C-alpha cells in the first residue's frame, strides 16, 4: 500500500462515504497526512546517521540548518554534529553546551565559569586539551565563531587556553595575544 497517495474516504465502508462529516474528515486527513509521511521518511534518515556518507551528511546538515557544521570535518565529526544538532539548538547558552560542542569537534574541552578562576561576573574561559591539529588563525577564528553562536549575549569569553604537545607556530604569537588565547606547550618528559 502506497501511503503517499492514500485516500481515507476509500477506506470507509460504502454506506459511510456519503456522509458529509466523513467526507470532511477524509478531505482534511488527505491534506495533512502526506506531510506526516515526509517526516516519517526523515526519521528513517535519523536512525541511520552513523552510516551516512559525506554527501548525505552535508545535505542533512543543510536541511536541518545546523548552526556549526564545517564541511572540512572528518566523517565522524560530521555524524556527531548531526546527532547532537537538536541538543545544541535546544540548550544554547548553557556552559556545558559550549564544552560539549568543542569536545565533539576537538576531543576535549572544559568551560570554566568566572567564579572558578576569579574572573568578572558572567565571564568564562575555555580550556582545550590535547588538540590533534596545529593551532592557527583559522582554528582560533572558528572557536570564536562557535562560541559567539552558543553563548548568551550577556556572557563574555575571557580567554581560550590551548594545551597541546605540538609546537606553537611563531607567526601566530601576536594573533594569540590579540584574541587572548593562551597557548601552553607540554614538555615531553
């Protein structure tokens, strides 16, 4: 049975088909029901997010209007972003969402509230540990872009602390100071 072309009036017994109320009910149902079928097809997509390919992930991110989605991410990062897209939209502005999002993309992150580091009220800072990529201007800009979308307007990010085993590129040192990014190098023991 093809549910997209379903006519409810045909499912009623013949002696009910002439009733005005039944005709109105069937007409209303026939207008609304195809929209539900479209949603059911989408649900099937959600249930198989873990098996989507790159193009399907990109398409789904566009369809869902995912705020923070980069086409340059790995397939795993894209799938994780799609799985958590509704969570991030619903809970925007909560400190845990910022750390969850950055941890989703860059392995580990922590948000410290102003009272945890003696900062100004309604301020916070982000600590990112063990990033597997070299930190450059593009990465820092993407952090600030993400933070701007996730945080409430009244909150302010004081700093981003990046703790990494990779060396700091000397060309970006002034850029780090400008954007209050602290870059810590872990010495190998």
